[in-house]
C-alpha cells in the first residue's frame, strides 16, 4: 500500500476526462488561470497605493478591513490549493 504509480494517475485522469469532458476541463483551467491572475493583480494594487496620500479615520478603517480580507484570501489560497480557489471563485460569482 505505497504511493500510486503513474498508471494509476493516468487511469484517474482518463476517468475525469470521460466524466467532465474536455470542454469543461478547459473552462476550469482558464478560470483557474484568471483566478490566480486576479489574485496577483489584487495583491499588487493593494501594496502600491498605500503610501499615496494621508488617510482619514474612516478610510483607514476601510483599508484595514481590505487588508484583513486580502490576508484571509491568502490563507484560503494556501489552505485550499488551486482547485479549491477555483471552486471558491465560482461560488462568489454565482
């Protein structure tokens, strides 16, 4: 009862393709790429505009809430992995 061999994984892949079809798997792949790209872009824009202007107290609270949400998203990505992130993205947009 060791690790699966390459033949086991190929059979699993064949079954997944037969169940979902290549079109659905292609859509999942493109959604995954879009989710990762959007996440990276969101992280970059959050870092760049921090030193632009002084903030009012309400703006500082909003930014702090946004930072907390970004950190939660980072933790979620780390916990769920790539496929979980795609499912999470689909759940948010539906």
